[in-house]
C-alpha cells in the first residue's frame, strides 16, 4: 500500500460508516471499541489489528473518552483533519441528541408518578452496572501487590479523606513513573484493552497498509496551527462568559469546571463520573446523588460516549440557577455548553499528539505511569460504587469527622427496603444469570413502575 491509500475510501462512504459506528455505540467504552474493531478492522479492513491497538494505547494515555478519541484518530488517518472532525462529531451526535431530549422530559415530567417510578427502578440497575465496572477494570489493572496497594490508597484518599480527584490521579502517575527510575518493574506493562479474539487482520492487508500517510507524519507547523484553533474554540466561550457575567455565574462555573475536568480525567468514563459526582453534588450542589444515577442510566441506554452524562449535569445546573432566561432555555444552553467544553479538547489531544505518538512507544516511564493510573482508577470507581450504594439503599446519611477524615455513615433505620430488594435482584440477574446491561436496565425500570402501580406508594418517597 502507498501513502495515498486512504483515497480509495470515498469520503461520503466514510461518513456513512462513522454514522453507523455512532448509532451502534452502546455499553460504555469497551462496547464502543468492540463495535469499531468489528466494523473498521474486520468488516471494512480500513486498518489492521496492530495499528488499531497502537492507536488505542495512545488514546488511553489521554484524558477524556478513549473511544471517541480513537474514532478521531482513525478518521484523521483515513481522511486528514476533516476526517477526524467528522468521525469525532458523529460519534457524539446521537448521544447528544438523545440525552438532550431525555433531559427535557426529565425536567418536565421527572416527578410524575410513572416516570419517577421508572427512574427508581433504573437506579438499582445502574448501581449493579457500576459494581460490574469495578470488577472488570480490577481484573485488567490489578496485577501485583503494588497495583493493589495503589488502588486501596486511592479509595481511602477519596472515600475517607475526601481528597481531590486530580490529586489522586497525578499522585498515582508520579508513583508509577518514579518506580522506573528506582529500577522497579512493579508497574511494567500497560493496562489497556485486550486484543480482539479470532482472526488477526494484518496491517499490510488493509486500506491504510503499513506505510504512514504523508499527512500523518510529524509536522510541527500544522500541529501548532490546529492546536491554536482548537484552544480558541475551547477556551473562548469560557473566558467570554467569565468576563461578561462574572465567574460566579452558573454558565461560567459550568464552562470552567468541565474544562478542568477535560484535562484531569484519566481512566475512562466511570473514573470521570467519580470526579463529577464529587464536585457537582458535594461542592456545587447542582444535582443530587440520585439524579447522578438517573443521568448515568440515560447514558447507559443511549448510543455514544458514556461521559455524555455530563450534559445532563450541566442541563440541571443551568435549569436551577437560570439568570435572566426562561429556565428550560437556560438548561438547554447549559447542556450544550457542557458538551462543548467536554469534547472539544478530545480533538486537541489527537491532532496535537498523534503525529508524534511514535516518540511515546517503549517509554518505560510513560507505560508505568499509565499502569499506576489504571490501578488508581479501580479505587476511584470503587469509591463511586460505595457512594452510589449508600445513597440508593439509605435515605439519610450522618457525617462523622475524626483525625482529618470525614466519613459518611448510613442511618440504618432509613434503609430503603424496596430499593434494596430490587438491587439484590438486579445483582443476581447480572452475576448469576449473566443478563446483559441493556436488558437489565430495561427490566429494572419496568419493575420499578410495576411496584408502584401495585402498591400505590409515592415514588418520591423512595428516591
């Protein structure tokens, strides 16, 4: 294959393929990456197995949703900058439209009996899905005592001492990198996704082939130019809002918070959610723990990146703190702004770094830092699971302060019996009978509605 091989795939065909990938991208990053592999590697043979995994490993080094960044990377390899932009935008578009529509319905009818009952059931299923994520990531990342220790330390730092999420992740990265300079191999080897089973498609037998396309070779001028454009697109709205309306304005806070999130959120969607929950619920008071679960349930059942749940958070934040605008219009703008500052940086990371990614191959310090982050992410997601569980299963919490720690203990007398029973049933369905995620979410939602129809109880009393 020559460097001009990507021209054999018409751009119009690529748009159709990326739209198909986006419409089938359910189930979080693992499911989305599997869909891309099946269509782009096995079916279309645009890119080979080794090249696909190499691109994925680079995307896992970056903050933000690795599945969307992988789409941008491959789209860029195939059709230059425009190809990357189209692939990345189409990957987000179905989820953006779906979550916006569901958010409006939630705002208008979320307290109506049947709708509230549906979300009551959904919370139990989402809690089980998060627990599954802990186990899945743990099996992949916790190989050896050092990684287990990092995971436990990350959990304790977040759950007991309420340490900021970025501090936990940066500390883990420094520990991993430092281990290589001390001659330790405790964090050697990455913690990425496994290669696909079955036939291995060789790079030489694909459209891209083994050669590097001319446009994909390092070009400092192009990288700096496109990075400048993306930085302006990313930060201009944030700075404009802060200067025009003040930094205490809800739109300024949304833009600034989610811009910071886009820089520090390594480790996948569930790790990002732990940070968002920590800040949006406890610091800003934009949403409740139950509403975070509702938003996660929406994101799990719609196509696109799981982190699109941040759009729901921004929507509710602006809905409740509207300044001079009708609340629903304010909410829609809040959701759009959140999505913009969450996903624009993804294009920056790819276009800036992809041409120079060869320099990272084989760098032991980088690999060790990524491995340590992967271990810390297990503790981060465990913190998220415990935090969600406490708020799903109990109605009241008590805060105890001791020796610098701030522990939340449930009021045992406030146990939510219907929610506890439904959560146990969901756990049995998922772990004993291996029920898939989407059927589990739908079944629990239906059971929530049936329960309240049969008992006549008020869903609001259990949410």
